[in-house]
C-alpha cells in the first residue's frame, strides 16, 4: 500500500516538503492506517514520522578550486572577465606604436612602411615588439 497521502498530510503538518518527510519502515502498518491529520500528528509525536535534515550545498568543490587558486592556478586569460585583457592589449599595442614612431622619427622606416606596419599591428599581426622587429628584419623594410 502507498503512503503517498500520509506523506502529503505529514508534510503539510510539519510545514516542509514531501521529500523531507521520513517514515519509519518498521511502523509501516501504523502509518498506513492513519487517515486524519490528528492521526498523523500522533504518529509524529510517537516518532513514526520525522523530518529529514535540510541538505546544504557542498563546499568541497569550492575548497578544491580555492586551494588551486592559492597555488596560482586557474588564473589564466581564459578565466578572467572584464577589462583586464583589454589592459594587456593596450600595453602591447602602445609599446609597438611607440617603437614604430621611433623608427619613423629616426628615418629607419619610411612613412609608407610605418603606415602598413601600424595597421598590421592594429590587426593583431604581431604579438609583441620582438615579433614586429623580426618582421621588419625578415622583409628588409629598414633603410639601413
């Protein structure tokens, strides 16, 4: 026989969800006889029906990830959100543009070459100044 109805009444009396209602397996017959709310209240007082404890959210996963972050892991660019990556980009591009201006000022590269390299840098063709410098050397874009 199903104790669904008794479970529902018990949940209502105890003011909890039906999943948190515990029924003693040894007192199955007593509970199945209970029809009214008073019967259920009596069984609760007797201990045949009880409340299961609330289940919380486990902190195990947090502890593990927190420990790894303390070690310096899980902090790469794929994890970060916001403008931190933008700052990296700004610093890189500013460094490359400053280098290009210096080369143009010293007349190591022509204004036309400066413009093409400037646009390439803007498009993300170079990762840093070193790569830009090696590109200039490989393609013999320097005057001297």
